[in-house]
C-alpha cells in the first residue's frame, strides 16, 4: 500500500527535471515563468483529490497561466485552471470541516475520455485532457 507521502512523490521528478517546474515548499503548487500549476497526485483506489481554497488564492488569473495537472497513476490529466475553477470550484461545493481548511474534493473518472466530478455535486463534470509526457515537455519548455 502506498502511503500519502510516497504517493505525493509519484512523477515528481518528471515535473521538476523534465518540465523544469519549481515546487513551492512541499505543496501541490509548481511555477515556471508565467505558469502556475496545481499538481495533485492521485494514487488512491478511490481516485480522489482535493484542492484547498488557500492554494487557489495563490493563483493570479490576470498575470499567470494556470493549469491543473493531475498525476493520475502513471499518467497526466490536464485542464486550464481558470475554466476549471469557474465551473467546478463554486462556493456551494466547498467542503468545510473543523479539522481541515476549506477545500474542494474531486474524483477522476477513468474512461476513453477521462473527466473529473465534484464530490460536492456529482452533476458537475469536467472533461480533462490526457497529454503524453512528450506533449507536456514540449508545452512547458516552449517559450511563451
């Protein structure tokens, strides 16, 4: 069984070395130039991940090009952060508890065309791209 600490490191080397992203402390946030990337690692059998409100507050949509880059098993799933935020991170679906700061919970649905559903409202679905490692290398290493 993979521990949370081990699962957070899946494909981390690829993000840092091959894509040239810089991780902020020990978080899901990565940056490179104008790129702002939230990259949760989804290695659990339920395919769940969370994005915290405090993480989203770091994203400056006017100045940065934001992406959600889910490390799903050995693959990558990618979406533009601004449109994902607008459709999936609505106040009514935010999870609040006394133990954790406010956050949103999501589930990756494996399919020919993968998508993400909100655990706060399963009617909220977001189609997500499944780029190859080579496509990601080209994308993040092209001067923008």
